[in-house]
């Protein structure tokens, strides 16, 4: 069985999700080819992989620079169409973009079945099965699967030797230059700025003060922290699924609710009725299906938007980028303009969530939650360690919550997480590191290792 793995090099290192995909491939076959797109320096990262027995291909040409997800998927698909394969694996997403769009877009361009968010993959003959975040799924080969960080990439044998990396430029691939790079990308970054939103003034307290404090906070009235959009509105917006209705109503005079259905059905309806803007919920279903629709329509898609604006004609989208350290202001130059949007999930009055810092003492988190009568949550780090199920994940790639009291235990405070708890009335952070970023986004802090 021949497996292709699409991998991305970020700042001189392999994307961790793609490392997992490569290991997954190695457990299934001894005929594995890793394909990456990037500058010449990426060869130094790909070459050591050949010691694992895989073949490596680097797609490299100046005209590819600046490609968004749609342009990237187009270039990769052009290269893959020249290959024989039974299965394509991709990491769920890259840690710099967090869009999770290239895999679904690529499957649509290649016309093969798609399974996303796979925790494990098995193949028997021409049949494939996967345990995913959404349950068990099956498909016929050839298929494309996006893989979670459930596999740990093995080390090469000390006796293994590195092979050569195959370099492909556009003289070989013959991609249409108008569909590559910045000029071929329908989404355009207008501006980036440091993400400072959501900061609070932290007061440090002792662990003994926690329970009396929570009792007082719960008895207080709920504080509405969300600021409603008050600018110009679009004439009409499509909302795919009722989850994004409220977001659509904020920016539009008229909202058309579209029933969730297969990408081909929604794309066909779009071509017939020609809406200017389509909003999707940034959940697992939306992140799988919206990129496929964008591919069919040959338009752009902005992922995981935390804020939307409009000048009355164009949609302006804001989303965390560069691992959440900055916010990007983005527009789509093609229609329909599409975005997946972060929406709040109903939660209890109190939510207690843990991060990697509590991974070896996770029972302490459950004990505290039980005493407070709180709902359990988790950061992506704890979920990726398989310490807790994905449905508990809070953050850019999980759910957004707005409880009266949010207690973060052993969570460092990456932007991907803090942007999802901004709606909480009060944030309490428990962490042994006084310099942890989470304290900048907390109302109260407790310096404690939670032993």
C-alpha cells in the first residue's frame, strides 16, 4: 500500500500534527512518501526523515510563496495527481495557522473520500477505518485522513543513512501561476497586530481563600461582557446551521438559515442563489465541510473568526494567527465570502479546566470540580495527551464558554485558550509559575503546584 503524507515545515521544524501523520503512515505501510511545500531550507528538515525509510519530496518555487489554504491545496493536488497512492494522510492542522483547511480542500480537489480528526487509522484490503473525535468512521480507498497528535514519530536506526530529497518546481508541476502564491489566494491579510485583547488585572490570593471567593462570585449577578457589533450591516447573509444565527444577525439586515447538508448540496444551492456571505460554525462539522464547499466554489475561507465587521458590502474577518500571538485582519476578494466563526457554548456557572501542568495530578482537578459542583474543561494540551476527551476542550480549536466563574489549573495561557474564556465573569488561575501568561488574563491568581 502506497501512502502519501503532506507535511509542513514551520520555523525549521516539522509541524507536530504532521509528525503524527508520518508515524501513522509508518505503522500501516513500508511505502511512504512525505510531500512538503516550502522554501529550499525545508530540505534540511525533510532529509533526516529519509532515514526512517520514507521518500521525501519538496515542492519549491518562488511563485508558490504566500499561498493561502486554497492555493496551497491546488499546488499539492497538482503534484499528487502525478503520483500513485492508496491513502493520503495530513496532520489535523498546522500550529501556525490552525485552520485545518488544506486536508479537506485537497480531498475535494482529488475527488476522494475524507475523514478528519482521526485518533487512529486501520486498513484492511481496500477498506479503511478510523477512530475519530466524532466517532468511528469507515471509507473505501483511496481516501484522505487528517490525523490528530496521537502518534509519536519514531527515531531512525543508528545504522540508517539519509537519502535524497526530490525537488519539484513549477517547470515540472506546471501549475497555473494565477492560482498560486499571493496573486492566486482569495483570502488577503490586511493587517496584523499583537493580541492584547482580554487582559485583566490579577489579584493574588491564597488557596484557602478560593472557596469563599467562589461562593461570593456565584451569588452575584451575571455580567454581560460581550460587546455587540454596531457598525454598518450587509443586506443578507447565509448562516449554515442555527449555531451561527446570532453572529449573522449582528452583521446583516436579513439572515437566511441554511440546513446542514453535504458540501455538494450546499455548493449547488450557492451557485444557484449566489449569496455574498456564508457563515459556518467553527466546530468539527464546520471545519470539515466549509473547506470542501469553498473548494467547489473556488473561493476563500477564513477560519475560526473571533470578530466580524462589514462596510456594508464586504466582510472583514479577524482571527488569531501565528499560534495566537497576533490577530490578523482578513478579507476575501472572491464571492461568496466565507468564514467559520467561534460561537459560545452553554456552560455551567462554574467551569474548572486543566492543562498540561496538571496532567500527572488530574484527579485533583476532578476533586475540586466535584466540591464546587463545577463542569470539567481542558486545554488543547491536555486533550492532545489523551488525558481527557475532546468534547471538554476549551479554546480556538475547542469550545468558547462564558460561565460566572472559570478556574484554570496548570494552564499556561496561550491565546488560543484565553480567547475562548473572555466571556467569563471572573477568571481564577492556579499555576506554580508566577510568570505564566494566564495570570495576565485572570482576575485572581493562586501560586500553587496543586500537590
